[in-house]
C-alpha cells in the first residue's frame, strides 16, 4: 500500500500490494514467479480499443494498522489497453500496468489517547517503501525496472445485467462488473477478482471513453509477493512484518480510478 509501498492495480491497475506472514517464524507461501503479464487475445472478431489515460488515472491503497494508517497513492502512472466488444462485455480483455516508481506514502499516527492526528508525508517512510519493494536507488537497474511494474491482466468478465451496451440507454451507461485476472507485483503473480463500476460515455451510438472504478477495495498480501522489511537491496531487516504488525498491516486494500479513451488509431478491429 513503518514504510511500505504497494499498488494497484490496478490498480489498476492497479497497482497494488499487501504484506502477509502467518504465525511468527512461519512464512506464508510465495506466489509463482513472473516478470510480466500479457493480455488475452480478444474473444470477439472485432473490438473497440480503449487506451488508459495516465494523467487522469490513479491507484491508491490503505494499510490500516492499530497504531498507524498508511495511505499510498500512484498518480499519473497507469497505462495499458482495454479491448471491448460493445455487443458482449463478457468478451472484454486487456492489460493495465502501473509504474510503482511514482508511489507516494502518507501516514496518520495514533497519539497517546488513541486518536489519529493529521496526515503527513514522511520521506524516511517513503524511502523504506522503495527498499521493501526493491526499487530503491541501490537496486540494480534491471531488477528495479522489473519490480517497478505492477500489472493486471483480465482473464474473465462477469456482467451484472445486460451484456450488450447497445441495449442500454443514455449518453452515460454504467455497468457493474466482476473482473478476474492475474495480478503481478514484485515479480510474483496471483489470481484476483475485482468488483468494478464502469461508466461508458457515448457520442451517438459509439462509446468514446470510460471511467473504471473499484466498487470496493481489493486486498493484496505482502508476504506472498515477497514484499517485506529490508535494510537495503538483498538485505532483509531484523524486524519482520509480524514484529511490525502494530504499525504495518499484512495486506493493502487497493482502489482503482482509471480513465480510458477510444483509440483513434485502433478504432474497431481485431488485434494486429
């Protein structure tokens, strides 16, 4: 999402990340390794291509521990493409990538009375987050490039109600979806299901852009992605996630707020 950075996945991407260890001394199993994900080929013979607009998109996460709340934000760092068949939204595919190098952390700390104070940004905490994710300046460039990439590849789309956008009405048409796909963080991938609300804006009979938001945040576990306390690249810290539990939670709750526009160069058509 004490220093910790995570994504979304995004959210969204995006980018998100969670940190999880089981009982003390017992590590949670690591997710399978992967360096990148690929989009599924569209199931429809023709699709509309929507490109994610980085300046209008953001991924956030919350880590809500008893003594400290950490909010992570990645703005202007989401990219990718959604391939949409307006006549059957269940055939939607796509890949979203978030650059975690632009992650910022903000913290709220509980006082002696248990009340949380004003939110602030700690430079030291932000440095720790980069180190935990192994994207700090001391990380070798080729490793840093791989670790800075959080991705979500759509594998299955379930639609609430009518699946044909053309049979819905209005210049703005909201659709609730459950999207299942592969989520990549810190070169580890897991399957995730995310509840989304997508609003398509129309010009005439053509959808020209879409706003994609999470209906509720989705959880990402730190331990399965090998995101853990580190003092430097390749050097684990003595304090584990379990020890830091009062200040750092074991998972981050990730929210997506993405904007995508119809690609003028792609228009409608199959994958090249």
